C-alpha cells in the first residue's frame, strides 16, 4: 500500500495575528511554523496504516523552500519520503494547489509509484478553503471521503465515520481514494530524537510546478474589529470566591 | 438569479442553511436578483414543505430514485445540472462538512473557484467578497473569478432566517441524470450517540481547563464546579493532546464551537485556536495565575490565581450559601 499525505506550512500564531504593512501577509519573524492539527493527524494516520499493512508513505507540501521543515517533521514521525513542490512568491489558490499536487501524483505514477490512498487534513489552519482534497480526487477520478474522525482500510476499501448532528455517519468507498481527516481521528505522537536523526537521512525530492494563476485572488488581509471588551477583575486567589459567586448569581447560572 | 442549497437531515432543515438564507436574502437585495432555493433528495420532502414558507422566488426539489441517502458526488452532479439549466450568477451553501464538500465537487467539475466561509459581498463587478481565515480571527478581501460564483457562508455570522408572512412558493421538481461514479461513496448508516441531556453544544455553563490543570485527575475540581452550575467540562487542545480529556471534549477551531451563557476558562492562556471555539459564549470568565495571559483581554470577568485553589474556594462558597 502506497500512501501520500499532503500538509501545508502555516505560522504557529498563538494569541494574536500581526499583519505586514501591505496587508498581504502575517508578520512571522517571531513565530514558529507548523501544520494544522488535522494534518498532524493525517500524518499519524498514514504511519499507522503503513505499520499495520506495510507499504510506503510519502509526505508532500506545496510551499516555500523553508517548508522542508514540515516535511522533516513528518519524516521524523515515520513517513518514508518527502516531496517539496517549491512555490515561492504569492499565495497559490486551492485550484492551483490541487493542480500542482495532481501533476506530482501523475509524475510519481509514471515513475512506477501509484498511490492507493491520498490523505489530507480536512482544511488548512490558515486559509480554511476546505476543497483541495476534493479537487485532487476529481482530477484523478478518485472517490473522496472527507471530514473523517475514524478510518478503516481493509479489503481494498476505505470505511470512515463523520460526525453528524445525531452521532456518526458511516461512508464507504473503494481504493484508490482520497480521504480528508479531522483532528480526533488519532492522537499524534511527538517526534523522537531517534526519529529526528533518521529523518535527516531520508530523501526529499524537490519539484517546481508551473503556476496557472489564482481564480480566487487574495487582495488584502484585515484584522477583525476588536470586540472592545473591558475585563472586570474579581480579585486574586481563593479570596475572590465570594465575588465570583455574586457574579454567578447575577448571571442567573446559580 | 441566486441559487441557495438547503441542507437537511432526513427532511429536518439545517440551521446553517437558514443562516446562509439570511446572507442570500441580503445578497438578493444588494444585487437586485431573484432568490431560488434547491433541496436535494427523495427524503427531503419535509424540508421542501418547511422552506416554502421562507418565500423564495422559486424552489427546486431535485429528485431521483438514486438520491436516497446523502452522496457527495450525487449531490454535486445534481446541483451542477441545476446550475447549467438555470444559470444563476451566485450559488450559495452553508459552510458545513456537506456544504463545502458538495460545492468543492461542483467547483472542481466546472473548473471554477470556490470561496468558503464568506461574510460579505463587497461588490459585483469585479466580484469581491470578504471571507474568514483562521476560523474568523482574520479577514480576507478576495476577488472571485469565473461564472457563476460559488460561495459557502461562514457559520454563526448571520442569524437564522425567519419564514415570511404569506410565503408559499410553488415547488418545481428537477430530475437530474447520473453516472455510476457519482455514487462511488456509499452511505452505510448512522451510529447515534446517546444524548445524555447536557452537552458542550447546549450547556448553559461550560467550565474549560487547559495547560494549567496539569493532569487528567486535575479535572475533578472543574467537574465539581460544572455540576454545581448545571454545566459540563471541556478542554483546550493542550488538554486533548496530552490525553487528559478525550478529543470530543475539545473547545477550539478543530474541536467544538460552544455558545453557552457563561464560559469559565481555567488555566487556559487564550491561543487563537481556542478563542475560535468559544467566541460564541455570551460571557467569559478567565481564571489564570498568569496576569499577563492574553485571554484576560477577551474576557468579561477575571480572577488571577491558581485554579487548584480558586475553584475549590468557589465550590465551597456555593455550598455554604446553600
């Protein structure tokens, strides 16, 4: 079984987003980078499936050269090989991103590696476009299961559960398939020192996809208006308890 | 025209579709276009009956013997055929799992862009929108090319639409045609989770714990406070990643979005990941030993102190007052 998992490098923003002066991006000079929680789970899922069923795992990202950091993180968690689609410059829209991924998948296929499973996070943490997995599936003429918090791969089939208002909806499809997962599907490991050492020796292949131009074009970013809340401090330590209880009463929750 | 996709669960209207309908009504007025709605599936009869009263200009019930259960590509193929037949300028759905999935399939098949989590149409030509990034912690102004425009509407940004007085639209049946590949994803069934009354989604009070709780056992004081207030306990991503709480209890952009009367956040610093999950709360009380915790600036009430001392004192005070 060959599995490809796709991730996106995003800043680890913490409690506040500061925009660049031209409002085209986020000031990242004091920030670390990561991938979205859904994607951390996609990586973990790929490793778990490989460990139980055998085969090869690949991690792919489209991003700047520095995104090899996110590939190395995935390699440290046990993914076998990396693919970097180098995309310097402005943002790629979901359609462009999907096209570049599809071309990379087809190139791998021509080299003799075809994927049984393509794993994605359900949506990226930053742009939250919620569509790259579906676009890749359509272009490769594969079925797509999305929003999964449970996945079983067996007998050439993928069976997954998605949260609904009333519980879990269960879907099934044949492999090869595209699957977009959500956090909660597993509990990702942290990379071990040994994993980090091993990752240094693993291969990252770099490709430079051609841009076709965005159809969804970001013009500018903006911080949403502040809610203008004024916090009322109720005290320090256990001595604040009587005041807290008064507030609970005034809010009619007691 | 504007075409809105109304989601339903066995005929029950989806609340995010009704929020989308509020956006759609505004857009119809802004662009001077009639508003059409579409309901997909043989089991959508109840939804069709209910949505009539919302008074769209036209209402399409997409029916076919293969449209029994939800099938992402079956729904997308249906919607795309209605789009080709009716030629709307704008197609809308709620930004839900199904809404985004169906619209993404339509977009891919039609070679069009799709903008998720939209808040506003800024102007028509060129077509510009405002949409959410980072779960609403950042706004993006963007241009959407191609025709029609495919948008999904951000959750909780609009009140649910109300029915119109005297609204009663004629229902037009639309019969799509399919290829087998439209049903490659099969719905196998549903596992209903036992609803135990108060949950994170409907609790009037939620007590949340983060890094400051320190352990799985540390949550017992939070449980006790929640019990006194008729509420439930949730956790930050730190709590679920450490295995202190199950992921189902997570409050955050990749967990639950909560909207209680009061949210009491204990030992949580206030990362955006978490704030996205609790911004629907009417009031927020933050208990944190770090006076510099960014969460205080988003709170209505604050207590500086160690939650392991403050919460037992609050519980004790409540008990004393009977």
